C-alpha cells in the first residue's frame, strides 16, 4: 500500500496513545481529511483540459512570495536582534492571518464531526486528528513563508540563526492555533445562533483587517528603522510571542531575556496541553450553540429596512429588472458572510492605500501648508487598486448553486438584471472605497483641486464598470466564493493587471491635466463616461453577447 | 380531448457529448388539467427534458411549443406561466424568505404588498409562518422545500414542473400538497410530476410517461398501462419496462456479503 502522509507522523504515536488516542483511527481520519482538502476545487473554471493546480501549490506560491518580500525588507538591518524581531513579527502576523482566513473552518467544522461521531471512534482520537490536520497545514505554510527569512538568518548567524527560526516557527504556530481556538471558545460561550455567527464574522473580519493593515504599515516602515535600532527587550514583550523567540538573538543576559526565552519554550507546551485536556473535550458540544435559539427579530425595523432598500433601488436603477437585480444583490451582499470575510479587508486596504502613500511625507515632518502645495491628490487613484480583486471575490456566493433561479424566472433582458446585480455590489463595497478618500482629500485641499479630485472619483467609477469585462458572462453570484478564495495566485495576477491599468489611467490624467491644462474639461468628460458606462452595456461586449 | 395542448414536444433530441445522446427523439403533448407522472431510471433523461422545457438548455433537434408558441430562450416571457421546483432545489440561503420572495415578486410583476401577503399566507398554511425574516440557512430541509414550493406557486402559474417536490416534507404537508395539486388540476392547470417514488406517482397522476434511455416507452393512464402489462403496481410496471427483474437475487447477494466472515 502507498505510504500515507499520516504514516510520517508515526513518531508521535507513543505520547499520543498515552493520552488515550487510537493512533490507527486517528491516522485514517487525518488522511481522509487531507484527501478531501486536496480535492476541493481550486478554480471555478469549467474548461476542460486546462491544468488545475492544487490549492496547496497555489497558496504555497503566494505565501512564498510574501515570505521572500519579508526577508528582503529585513535583510538590510545589521543588528540580528532587531532583524529577527521584525522578521518574526511579520511571520507571526501572517501565520495568524492564514489561521483565521483559511483554517478556522476546521476548528469550527461540525458537518464532518457529525458524520465521524456516528462511527466507532472516540472523541480524543478525533480531536487529535483535528489538531494534526490544522498543524499539517500551518506547519507547511509557515515553513514556506519563513524559508526566505531562515535562509537569510543562516547566512547572517549560521546554525544558531536557523535553529532560532525553526523554534520560533513551531512555537508561534502552536500559540496561534491554540489562541484562536480559545478565542472561538469564548465566543461560543457568550453567544449562540445567528448572533454567534455574526460575532465570529466580526472577529474574523476585524482580525484580518488589523493584520493586513499592520503588514502594510510595517512593510513600508523604512522610516521606522531609527526607532527600531534602539529596540531592546521590554517587559511587555512577554505578551508578544514573536519577541519570545527573537530574544535568543540578543546579546543581553538579564533575567528578562531569560524570562522571554523560557516563556517561548514553556508556553506552547502548556497551551497545547490545556487545549487537549480542557478545551478540546468540551469544544464539540459547544459547537451545538450554533443551532440554539432563534434570533429575536425587530419586525418593524426589518420592514423599514426593506422599504429603504426599495427607495435606494429606485434611485439608482431605471427598469424593473435592473431594480430586481439590484435589490437582490444589495440584500444578499449584506448577509454573505464568506464574501464579506474577503471583501471587507480588501475594502479597508483600498481606503488606506492613499493614506499610506501620504504617511511618509507627514512622518518626514512636512507641514500641512507644504503638503498642500504638492498635487498629492493623485494618490486617490490608489484606492482603485482593489477594484478587480474585490469584484472577483465579491460577486460570488456561498450558495452559488441557487443561481438556477435566475434562469427559471421570466426575465426579458438578462443584461439589465446583471447590471442591477453589479450595481448592488458597486454601491455596497466599491463606492465607499472611492468616496471616503475622496472626501478626505477634498477636506484637505478645499476647493483648490476640486475638478481633479472629482474627475479621479468618476474615472474610478468608470474603471469599476470596465473591470466587469473580466468577469465572464455568468450571472453574478453563480460561482463559488470558496473556489476563488483558494486561488490566491489568480488574485495576485489580477491585482498586478489592476494596478497597471490604474497607473495608465492616472498617467493619461496627468498628461491631460498638466500638459494640456484641461482639468476642467476632464471633469464633465469623466462624469459623462462613468454614467454612460453604468447605464449601458456599451463597454462590455462579453456581457452583451451572452444569453 | 378537444382542448388545445399547453405543451407539445416533437422529436426532441439532445446530447451533451457528441455521439452519446441523452434524449433520442421524445414526442408527447400535454393538455390542460392533466397531472403527468414523468418517470424513468437515473440518467434516463428526465431532468434534461425539464431543463429544456424551461429554456435552461438549448435544443439539439426537435421542437417544443408552449401555449401554442415555440419556446424562445432569449425571451423569458413564457416562464411567467411556469412554476418550477427543481430536484435538490438550492436557495440563496443567506437571504430571508421575505427578501427572496420580494425578488421573485418583482420579476413576476407582483406588488411588494401582494407578494408579502400571499407568501405569508401560503407559509402559514404549510406551517412555517413566523420565519418570514429569518435566514433560510437556519431552516430544516423540509422548511426549505416548503419555501421552494411557495416560490414556484406565488405567481399562480399554468404549468407546474415538479422534480421530487415532496423531498423532506412531513406527512401532513405531503397530504396538503397532494390535495393542492389535484385541486389545481381540476381548475385546468397542468402538472408535470417527476419522481422516483412510484407509490406517489401512481396515486396522483392521471397519465404516466415512462422514459427509458432517452425514449418514451410507455404513455397512458396507469389503468391502461397495467392492463397491457399485467402488473398491479406502478413499481412492478416500472421494473418490467426498464427490463429489471432480478431484484430478489440482488438482495440475497447483498445480505450474504454482509454476513461473510471477516
């Protein structure tokens, strides 16, 4: 028989069996889970003959690139302690992000557990299979992510650097996984039913935003180098797992340093034991909280909301079918948790991009008056960087198989309904990305660059519409959000294309505004084009052709 | 019958893979007030026929007319008069029934008030009122099926196409729904009922169409068909016509394997 992956973990069998685990059964479950994961579709493409890469490879590539980027950022730092502090912190953030976005589902999985619990296998073995399942991925992804840094450390500090890295990766993974489990356990205690799902959603979206934004801030943090150079171990570092391991690289020998080092060694073991002994046995029964008590609904408020949504639809759509599509999408998007989990962090990124661009100048101590003299408003174009990825993920659904309904209904003109559906996405998620930085810039510059800023706003709206060209001919919400989510390299490619196009539009704008001095002419032109694009399908041959 | 047929299918052919036809020339006409039990083994082409009638799939060869007009997939008009419950009907479960029905209502040309009034009343009869604003995802299988049934009837269609519509319904709701179907038929609506549960098909249909390998092999009332084939039940008739006679032997083998020593 072919050697299974789980067989490679046989060295763990002795301690696990001591805990009451039936190792053969655990291995069988683990193997089944890994097979299932490998067969999840990595792309929604139905084309045959196209090579489909496993999700695994795709994600590995994506994280490998991130890891290389991280290593490049820390490479110039000469002080080993500062270098690993920053490097480990990156990796800690990223592995937390991986845990929350990709593997929370395993912790919170009930379906699989319900099936497995009917078979003669005990809870301990199941729990161990579950945790090994998560660690298999986390371990692999962290290794891919951390390999470039490990190589850098190998060159800089030799063997001790490599060992510190490995120790840090293992320790941080353990802390991340167990800490996440405890967070969920807390929520499971406090809430139930739909409220619980909402709270988990908020937690996941919130954590993702925090991590993505910190990554963005820190990766642009060359300005922080001076501050970082003075970094020494502090008591509050006891709260930061990446510092526990970074402390191995400091020359200091104080009791604090040893406390940090000790915490890094003991804490993961304590956490994993507490998890297995205390939390895991109760966790599965806690999961039934998902099914508990129905939410108390405020019917008056709901009716009012539906009415308000109808008036928004009236405002932004012109035909019945368009408005039907709009209302449908607008309401669906409000509740699609899996879509929100991806799109809301992208939305936050889109809003923060222009600000990040301005931040270094403010940090350099430029005064407001000086800043006002520079036409920094072009940074507004950066809020268009997320348009394509947002659309790519956002117009999908968790329940994509329900899309038969679009074809079973008496729709005269599918194009109109599609336009309504797309408008709903634009208004829910893309408009805020453009609008918030626009208002901020208007506030900053006053009326000085009014035509320029408003032109950019409308050109972005135009771009959002044009980007639908790339989304195929299907109805929105008829493809699986999970399938796209797993295809992270596609996201990367689409982002590159997106950036390139935004830069081209920005350059054209610059030429028109500065060489031709035609800023005021650009304004009506951009407004007209944006409205024209959104009210017709002229620029969207693909969509027009279909049905 | 001297009424005009509501649905005429002539020599309908369809293959997904060239050379491997799923439908190999199907012919039948359907009249108002008929309840048709549309049956066949797995893969016989039932769902394909249904999808073609709804315009979800293009036709390779043949002709379909609904209400005297050939179907035109680019115009959804004819769907106004069709109600459809698909097998494993998936719903956008993140929506509430209120939101889902509102969407259907707009496209069926109902006012929001009418949609809400009708949908709530129908849900009440099926025993799932009080869930109008909850996420469909929180519903049980039977409740979801009831939502599908209400969706298919909300616009009072003239043709009902039902694919395993009783899936997951409780016994009481099944009785109500069967009664609804026969009342609708008496009022001149046409019901196209596809199912694998022969007892139900035998009871409610007044005409049975049996599909084997993409062809109609039997078409007539249960009484006529059972007289022709000397079978007392539709199940027996089905086994006969699909050439399946060795079920007893297979069952014996099955049990014997279970009892083998490990």
